[in-house]
């Protein structure tokens, strides 16, 4: 299941986004995702089992504890954990699900048949204006016609 430009636009139209795989380590993608979304004006809700705060933002230990108005989730975890996270998100009523490239597995699309699912794409390549390495990667993907249409 390939993500379309509309899938991505629909996901990013949500101003409240939970991040599962949030990390306090500045070199980890989960930390970059938080900083990138905050810089673009999103309200970010990090989900972390033990951290109380990441980048000055209070964390939630479980998806079920997220505020009810959060209806989008970004997942950047080990692919073995992804399906349980997806099920927990859907149980919470979250239907906008972005599974970061390399975090999805063969079962993820079937679990999300009733959701706006984005897989095999990097969130930071679509937070306009894109900068740095993500701008380069987006340019290369565009050059080869691999960007979502």
C-alpha cells in the first residue's frame, strides 16, 4: 500500500500528533520528529513508557492516556512493536497513522485497512519547508519519481 500525497496532507492537517518512539536522545529520529513538528506549529504528545518529559513536553506512558482530541499518531519503533501500537491507537480511536519507514511490517497494512495509513515514508521529508538532509533525500526521491502522487 503506497501512500498518496492526499494521505500525507490528511495526516498533516491534524494539529495534535502523538509520537510513539519519542526519544530524549537528540540524535534519535524520535527526538527529531518532536522538534520538527513543534517547529512547524504542531501540538506534540510524546508517548514513552518511562520518560516524564522530552524536549520540555510532558510525556504519556500509554497511548490510552492520550487526550481524546489527539487523532493522529506517528510510530517510529522496532517493527516487532508496531502492530501492538497500531491496535492500541485504533482502540483509542486514532485513525491517522504514520508508520515511519523501517518500522512497518507485512501485517501493518491489513491492521489499518480502515485508517489513513502512511508507510515507507519519512515524516520529516514532508514538513515544509524541508531542510538539510531531508531536503536532499526528498530531492533524490523526486528525481527518480518516487515521491507520493
